[in-house]
């Protein structure tokens, strides 16, 4: 099964902001690097052109004293040669004394040509060389001026280092700031989420906190509170309907049952007696359904109101075992009771035990097992049968209201689909649990209740 990595809104926003800033900074840095190098190269070219023009002007005027013009700049970043028409070096900066012409370029008078090359014996960095042809009284000459590109490389490297160091720092700072700011922005959403997690069918009157700021989050909270208003009104109307309908059905059901009892004592034909028996069975079933609906309506409205007293679970189970033996003589009842006393509502717990035993009897093939014991500091009741097992996927669903499993729960068996839901509500109200367990054959319902302090 693939593992899904869950990334929150805060982290996604921070990563997105950091990525955007990194990309924008990278693009801007690239443009800055190109522009800066271009400006530095223009400065180098201008300096070389100016130096060549000065030397050429001096030569054209017939001056032979070029000492000042041939003097190199700091760190020999600028060197000069004057080359005759035959290619011999007539004058040169000190760094180039005794060396051949630094470039083969020989432009005609008034023309200027550039190239880039390394000068042996001067430095490792390349030089931008400008060759300027000049006509002098002694003949045509070529002025060669070399400007070191070390300054361009140093400037470019400085910009590149600044980008490499500053870009990650900037991305981290922007990402961290975004993470903090988005977190502060989402605080009202987290408060809404915590409150929404606490709202159930029992406390639909609760509402989500609405932020003071008049923004989209406040609008969302108001909208959800309006939705909760509608849900609460609908739920209240449904509970009232169930309660009112159940109350209204009790009187006609009592009348039907009373008349069925009267008819049962009369001397009726066999066919009529069977019809009266069916009427009594169905009216009793409907009466149980009405009582279950009334109980669930009260649970949804005000919750279970329990009367706390000492309850001996083994006594309850003993009584129900006797009832089961009388009502279902065809079933073998295997019982094992140990003394187990809890604090709770005896009537409610009796209803739970009866529901589970009746449910087990409906689905049993030949036997029902009932046990009570103290295990792991809790009172434990197990009611099982040797009928069909309950599929693992349905072991929680069967505790929902009006749920029947196709293979094992049916209207013909007398179930209403409410017994297990009511049983779990009662057990939960007592601080216990009701779960489904597997047996070697069949299935079992296991109740665990806390012992009194």
C-alpha cells in the first residue's frame, strides 16, 4: 500500500514562497551577473582605447619621450608596446622589456582592432589588447595596449559568490517568515477545527469561534455556524417527530395487544387463532420497536440518565439464562458465572444483557454461551453463539441504527436493527466497551465495564 506524505498548508506555503524567491533571485542574479560583466568589460575597453589614443597622439606629434605613457598601472594591469612597421618593438612598458610584440595585430593608420589573449611572463589572467595604427614622422607604427581582465573576473566572481551565498539564505529567511506568518493566519482555522471535532449529535448547540477580523476565515466560520444552525434545527425536528410518533403509537398498540389477549381466551377456529397469534407477535414486536425509538430519542436529546447502584452482573445473567432456557428449549445454553459487581443502572444493564442474549439466540445454530468474570481489573461479560461469524468489515457497522447484515439479521428473525445500537450506547454511558470477538465457531459480543472504586 503506497504511503502518502501529508504536507500541511503552512509547509506548502513556505516551500512555495522559498521556491519562488529562489527562482526569482536566480534569474535576477543571472541578469545582474551579465550586466555587471558587460559594464566592467566596457570600462576595460574604454581604458585601453584612451591609453592607446594618448600614446598614438604623442607619436603622431613626433614626441620620443613615452616614459610616462608606457609606465604600467598598479599590478601591471595595463601594459603598452610601440611596434614599428617591420614588427620590431621600439618601446615597451617595463613588464614587457625584451619581449616580442604581444599581438600580431597591425591595423592601418587610424584603425583600431581588439583581441583577447594571455601574455606570457606577466600574469595568469587574460588581457584585452587594443591595436591602434598611427602615422608618425618616422613611418607607420602600431600602438599595442593590454588591459588585464583580472578586475572583470574578480568582479564577476564576487557577484557569483554573493548569489551562491545569499540566495539560499534569502530563500530560507523568506520560507521561515512565510511559515510563521501563515501559521499565525491559520490559528483561527485550527481553533475552528478543534471546536468542530468536539461537536457531535449530542451537542449540536455548540458553534465554531468566529475571528474578530472581517476576512475570508471569519466568513467561513459564519457560514459553517449557519450550517450547524440548520443541522441542529433538522435534528431537533427529527427527534421531536420520533418522540411524538412513538408516544402516539403506544396507545393504539396497547389497544391491539389488549384485544389480542381477549381474543386469545375466546373459543376461535384454528385459522382465527393463528391470526390472533400473529397479531400478538407483531404487536409485541412493534411495541419493542416503539420503546427502542423512545429510548433513542431521549438519548439523542438529553443523553442517558443512569441511576447508580451496585449491580451483580452474575445475578442478571443467571436470570436471563433461565429465561433463555424456557423460551428456546432447543438451544443448549453453556453458562459460566463468576461474581462480578459494578456500579450502574440495573435496568439499563439488564436491557443490554437481554438484547445480546436475544440476538445470540436468533443467530445460534445449536448453542449459546454466556459468561461473566473479572479480567484485567474490569468486569467482563461474553455472550456468544455457534451461528454464522460476523465479517470483519461489519463489526462496527452492526452497532449503527437500523443496520442488518443480509446473511444473519432479518426482519423475519424479529430484529429491529436497534438493539445493538442501544446496547452500545448504554455500555458507553457506563464507561465501558462493547465489541465483537471471534469464537472457534460463531461470534461473541464482549462487554467490559469498570469496577467500582
